[in-house]
C-alpha cells in the first residue's frame, strides 16, 4: 500500500460530514474520531508528522468496521478503504500486533493441515459446553467469546468432505469454489447446498483442497505481508485449477469475494485481473449464467444485505431474486443496515458489535418472517447469535441453502 495513494485520497475529502449520517459505529458512539471524516483528519496529521502512533490512535482505527458504507455514499468519491488500510499498516509497522495474532496469521493460516488440527482440538472442547439454543451454543471454544451464541464447529470440514471433484460427463460450465474459513469450519451445509445446486444445473464444481484463508483477518490488523502470502498461495492454487479451464470462481461469502476480487489486485497487482474478473458471489453467478426452476414454499423469508456485498460490490437485486423464487419474500425495514458482525471487529469490540446489531434484530423481529437469509457466513454468525439471545422462532440461513431446498429436481421434459 502506498502512502502516496492514501495522501491523494485524503486531499479529496471535502469534510462535508455526510459519512456521519451512515457510519454504524459513529451512530452508536457519536465520536468524531470514529467516523471516516475524523479518521481522515487523523491520517492527515499522522502523514504530516503532527501526531504519532499511540494506543489511543490504534483504538480509533481498529474500531472502524471497514463496512465501506461511508465510501459508497461519499459525494467526493474518497477511497476510504485505501486510507484505512494505510493507517492499519502504519499501526502494524510502528506498534506491531499481539504475538498470538501474529502466530495465527503467519503460521497457522497459511498451513491448512496445521490449522485444521488446531480447530479439531478446539472442537473437542465444545462437547464439554452445556446449553444449546436454536442450533447454537454458548461459546466458541477457540476464542471463548462469552455472552455469544455461536454454532458448533463442524465435525468434518468442507475441504475434507469435498476432496475430490464430482466429475460431470458433459458439464455446461466448470467453476472453482472459494470456500472461506467460516464455510469450511462452521457452515459446511452452505458448501453442500452450493455444490448441490450447481451440480443439478450441470455445472462442475472444482474445490481445490489446499486453498487457504482469503487474508481478510491479516488485512484487518494491517499485516500486509501475511495477507500477501495467503493471496499468493491462493493464486497459485486457483491458477493451477484454471489450467483445466475455469469459467468462474464462485463464493458464498461476501467478504471473501470482495477480498479476492478487489484486495488481491492491490496485493498481487494487475496480473490478477483476469482471475478477479471471474469472481462472483453465488447469487450473482446464478442470476447471470443459469436458468432454474423452483417449487416455492409457503414460508416468509426476509433478507439482510451484507455490507461487503451491498456497499463493497453494489449487489442488491440478485439475492432477492433468488429468494423470491423460493418462498414468500418480505423486505425488512432497513435491510442494508449493518448487523454489527465482522471477524476481528466483533472480537475486539464485542459490546459495540451487539449494540450495532440491536437495530438489525429489531427489524428482523418486526418483519415477522420465518426465515432470515443472507449472503455472508459472518453475518449469519452475528444474526443467529442475536436470534438465539432473544429466542426468536426464526431460522437463519444462507440464500443458497434455501435455493437448494426448493430447486426443482424433476427431470426436464
Ligand atoms: S462523506 Fe466523503 S468527503 Fe464527506 S467527510 Fe466523509 S469522507 Fe469526506
Ligand atoms: S468503513 Fe464503516 S465503520 Fe468505518 S468509517 Fe466507514 S462507515 Fe464507519
């Protein structure tokens, strides 16, 4: 990341304050140092040597959700993502990051088998945890995030379940599947649904078993070196798969698709562009390239827009189109309001994360749907936690899961 690029973006900011009206963090805390405009002023002061890196500054920067909502509404077109990434890198270079986080990012995440083993050990502890509610349990053993209801770790990871590509005799298309950590370790049911739907549509799904984390946890802590290493590994793996011909790379995680589509261009350079252009969120892929029929169910489903899909990729209509074919679609109030989730953010700022999420769970409760669907496993984690906390009779699921339950499997003709 070049500081010069960030400085150019800083100069574009007109200090109009429009970002204050949409920033989920600012709306809760009302503190100018925790909104794009204030953080841009801090970046300006840092680059001009007027202030120095400190614990307070780190807190102002870490408390940004990187939801990109401010960027999507900015009348001056400021690339805030570039500025916040430059600040995070500065923090990492000048203050470092906790040794445990460094170990996870640089040692565990690039080594799939070692990471699998760590998660496996963590999953053994979950058997000891009492109390289950709506498919969730009280703690995530790895992080001991008390007060949270989270789904148990999968007994068998997605990448272990799909070690071999299900070969189709004469497929219409061949796509790579970027799985992502949550779908791999917590939600293999999303992967099963995605593969089932695509195979039904005569699309072969290649799931390279050596793929690793997309790198977003490393980027969130400013460790660009670790993020680039993960990106390079994924590039080598997917380019090797692409040598057999890949028409697209699909993902069921908004954050993963945003990272491999956009952040990898920054990490790997323009040589990644041909692959980046092939990356699609699963609902976008389905609506753009396929035709399918469904047997809709008489169940009310509502939809939550993940920030990284709506603000990061501008996708709004495709997931709704899929859901509208599967069940009775009912829009909630403020579907684009942040759910408060987000990997590193919801661990460091747990209470703030839940406070932001209050608005979302209120909307879900008011709409009176039986199901809340979304396009991001990270949002599912947050929403199912809040649903379980309130003990609501609402199922949280991924868009592609509902499609796999309702897609018409009758033979054609
Ligand atoms: S909306 Fe854009 S131009 Fe206005 S203060 Fe925020 S970042 Fe600056
Ligand atoms: S990225 Fe999101 S949390 Fe960060 S300043 Fe912008 S709107 Fe606020």
